[in-house]
C-alpha cells in the first residue's frame, strides 16, 4: 500500500486556495488570518475550514483509500454528516467527457477522524480524479492510499481562476456532499479553479477583507454576500468593499448578486420593501461602477420555494439551480 | 393559546396511512403489524415511522407552533436532523395556485422532543396548510398550537389514492426535509393521497406484505423495490408479489420500476449484466401481466450521477427528477 499525504505535490495538485503551501487546508494564509482576526474573529476560524478545496490527480490504482483527521464533530441541524465532514470523489468519464461522482465517505456523527475505501475499479487503467474536501471542518491531516505499484500523478492544469465571496450559502450549508456546493459544481462544469470565500453566518463586506482579496489575480470576482447583511449594512459597505478591491485590481470584472429567495419573503411585507431597496442599490452599483455585472438570482428563483432545505440554504436542487444561473453568466464574462 | 392534538379530527384531516384511527402515526394497523412481525421484524419497526403522513387543515391564526415527541435521536450519516426528525409546512398560495414551503423545524441531534414556532403571518386571513410528518422517527405525540380565538378546520378532500411500495429511497433517505421525499412532492403536485410503504433497507417483496397491501382499495399501485433485492430475490419474488396483490385487487393498475442509478453501476461490469437481467425480467412481467406498466427510471436518470447524496439515495435534486418522471406516468394512468 502506497500512503501519500495530500500535500505531496509530486502526486497531487491542489486547487481552491492560495494558502496551500502552508500547513493545513486553509483559505487564507497565516499572515492574512492575523489581519482578519482583528476585524472578524469568526471568519478567522471559518477560513480554516476546507470548503471548495480540491485535489486533482491521476492514478492507475484499482482502489483509493482515504484517511482524514479534522477539528469538529457533527453538529449542524440542516446538513448531514456527509455534508459537513465528508469528502467525495469524481472520476473523468471519457464517454460523457466530464467528471462523474464515484466515491464518498460516510462519517459517523461522533467522529473527528476516519478511514474509508473511497472507490474500487476492476482494471488498472489510468484515470483522472477530483477529490472535494469537507465543507465544514478544518482538515488537519489527509492521506490517500493506493496499490503499491501504482502511479499517482498531479494534474497541473492551467485553469482560469474565479474568486467568490459569500455566506453559508457559498460555504455549502445544506449540500448533501461537498461536490454539490454550487462553487464545486461550477468548478467542474466550467473547468475553472474557484477560490471559495464562503463563511457561515458572515461575509459582512469588511473593507479589510477586500484589501486581502484584492491581492489575488483572478479572472472574475463574484460577490454573493447579501444574505448576512443585517441592518442594511450592505448599503453602507458593499460599494466601499468593491472600490477597495478595485484599487488593487482595476481590470477584474466583478459580478454582484442578490441572495436566493427565503420562504419568508412571501409572508412579510417588510422583506419585500427591503428587496426593492437592496435591488435598487445593486442596480445603482451596476450603473455607476465600471465592469460590474448584477445577477438577479432572487428574481430567477423566486417562483420555486423548493430550492431550500431549511428556508434559507439551498438544498441540492437549489444548488443545481444556482449553478445553472451562474454557469450562463460566467460563460459570458470569463 | 389553542393547543390541539393532531389526532383531533374536528381540526385536522390526516392522510398517508390507513392506520391513523389507532394510536401513533403508523403505516400499518396493529393487526397488520402482528402479521408482519413474523415475516419481517425490521418492517414491523420501520412501519411505525411516519414517512408520507400528512395533516391537512385551514386556519386564520397568525402563527402555528408545533410540539412533538418521538422515539429516536439523530443517527443517519446521509441525512440531516431536519431530514430525519423534522417536519415541514406548506401553505396554499393563491397566486401560483399551489402549496408552497413556509415552515420547518430544526431539531438538534440529541433531541427526542421539541417545540418550535413553525410559521408566522402578518394577517389573520384563512389559509390552507399541509404539514409533513418526520420521515425517520415514530411520532408518539404531536400537537399544534394556534391563537386563542382562531378557527382550525380539517381539510377533508376526496382525493385519488396511490399506494407506493419500496426501499429507503421511497422512505426518504437523503431528502433535506420531509416535503422533499418524492412521494410527498408527488402528493402535492398531483393533489393525491399517497400511502408511503417505503422501508429503509427492506421491501423484499414478501407475499405476506402483498396480502396486506391487497386489502387497500387504491387507484394506482407503484412498486419501487429493486434497490434492496439482494441475491436476485426480486427475480424469485416480484411476480408472486404482484399476482398475490392482484388476487385481491384484479383491476388496479400497477406500475413497476427499476431502481435509480448508483455511482458504482458505471464501474462494475457485473452490475451492468445484472441491470440487463433485471430489466429483461421487468419487461417480461410487463408483457405477461395485464395492466402492468414498467417505468425505466434507471434509463431516464443514468446520464446524471449528481442525483444521489451518498451514491445510493437521491438528494433533493434526485428527488425532484424522480418526481418529474413519476408525475408524467401517473398523470397518464390515474
């Protein structure tokens, strides 16, 4: 058995974070995290969770085993243990010319580590894989094991890079497994690297975060931060957030979006008035800031309230619908 | 506050079981359960879980609170606490002329009882509701509370009745909330009562179960039992199961279906050979038994492996896709 640490870049190429040369599977570097800690202690913690991080590799091993250690036991009411702490594996299918789901871990609710056989094949041919890391835990150790005499090669791909900033919806709450978070669906469908900056209960458009994100050279920046903008903070902060980012990256196209419909939106008049106010603000930003695109996700989805698992967060049906909307708009602008 | 037991038929009409006049929210009567215990001790237990059972009512109360007691704590790896132990509520929306999701409970993983505010409105107009009971617990007590001076009326509807027999897929594993199990989606879309006989890890086509199901006068009988037919037991049992049912209900149309695609189906040749053998058997049954329809769910879904949460059970995206297939076929034959 050939047991290889996922950080071994002779064997695995990692995507979905700019901080993967440092220990762990964080979404910000230690240096950035120290700056963030002052502004947002919660984002400081959540940024250590591996949402959106992927390993790409090829192997001719007949089987792949996984061994993982992380920092949490299961506790979410709207997600399964697989959704919170699981990994899933996709294999490239030559017939359909796409990556298809082929393996998943099924952690128990009281585990902070587990070993599992992820996939097994009948032959030894060379195959390409994407492993999606857990959405809601900080992974401390991850190794994959293969047949002794097998080849394991990193898939170094020169992909376009998209950065997404958002809330628990982007973080992946309610997805049945990591591959079903909408950023991971998009990454597969469009063959792009996506930096997932989705933070459960957060994304408050702090300008300090924009300063950090502005250091990334990306082909497209998508901001999906309305859902946690309590007390109209989005009206006060989003413009500055965008302008701060543009100071660093004046030529990067930015897509802003309103949040998905919640089931209560239909019930409370106040929410409808807020909707109008926020959408007017999004449209004002679109009209006044160069290269800014506004995607009206709310309008596209408001006729179908089946899209959420808990009234707030997209279930897999909603994740696919979100991915459909963004796939179209990204294809136009990338 | 007006606190009413869900079994009070002056206020609530219950659907989805023929055993609701007895205590609890079982899917078989005590008499039937005693017969089942001998044949299948697991179905005896699982039949007490309230999957597919619904309360239909109208009220002008501004709010609805729920109080519930059941027999299990959360333990499923592929389902969330909401999916296993939660309830959800739908309200009739006059604009779109359909029931829409408007409330959900969010049980913690260590709870066997909870109280929650399910929904709140701004006005007192009369509204129609469907409450979906938990998929994977036996409910011992369920009360709803309303404003003191509000009206609460049962919605007694003369609906067509469909009976479905199947595995954990029908039971609802991986659905994000009860309303997203495919039998509950179909019940809403088609305005029919569905008796859900989905049993996690079971549905072994025992003729004794067919004898019991044969006592129900229903408009359509759907059998989705392949998924747990290990060791080719379906080839030995399904024909007798159907013929036993037909002894009691010779004129009821029956739909048989193969299972949804699993991710491993593409990887193992043996599974493909089994698929061909089983489909030949389904086609043989269709050709030799009168009024028997075969729906090739496998073929309809095999190009999209995103439909499962764990490789075996439909996530909400898969549930909607299954409902789409069955909606069409039921409309043709009901």
